[in-house]
C-alpha cells in the first residue's frame, strides 16, 4: 500500500505490531485519506465465517482516529463512534479500511470512513467524534502502560 505509515504501537489491538490477537492494521497516509489493509483471522469471527461486528467497528475506529491524529498532529481519543453495517465481512477476505478527517467544532473533531472489499464494494461505514490529547492529557488519559505477560 502506498503512502507514509502514520503510526503503530507494539501492543495496540488495532495497529499493534506485537499483538498476536490484534487486527494488524498499519495505517498509511494517502493524500487526505488514511488507508489500511485488514485481513481478518479465524479468531475475529462472530458467527460462521462472518467477522464480528465489534471487530469491524474497531478497525474503523482505528483508521478514523488516525485521520484525526495525522491532520491535527496529535493523538485523538474517540468520544463517539457510529457504524453502519451494509454487508458482512468474511474471515476469508482482505479489505481496505479508509478514512478522512471531515471537520472540527470547538474541541470535537470529526472523521468518516468505510471498509471496502477487493471489488470496491462498501461493506461498512463509520463516523466518529474525537478529542485531541496534549502530551500531559495523554499521560493522564492512559496512565502507566501495563506490562505484557509475554515480556516477562
């Protein structure tokens, strides 16, 4: 995927490079859009071969938040998320998750995005509201990072 990587963290469920249960997203900038490839695995399943709706929402939330973070050059925290499920994502597919920042009203930033299949068909849409975190607010917000049992 073209573009510059936005950010990843080691243990994040959505973009973590060392989270075996995670989504493995590696968001990248592409003009005003943030894009990531999502290839679900069996443990992301809800019923049958369908990706769980919470996983779909998490993928959208991550890329929507990245769109705000890139535009504002500051981490964003989700304060609201709305997801519209249009068709099922199957655990046998590979999808593109894409989002862009759309506006700001006072302290609240907005973004919209979607998940598409290989043919370009939109399977889910999302809209989110975010606040940005100053470095001090970030520390207050997240607290100390818990140790990972795999690091012991």
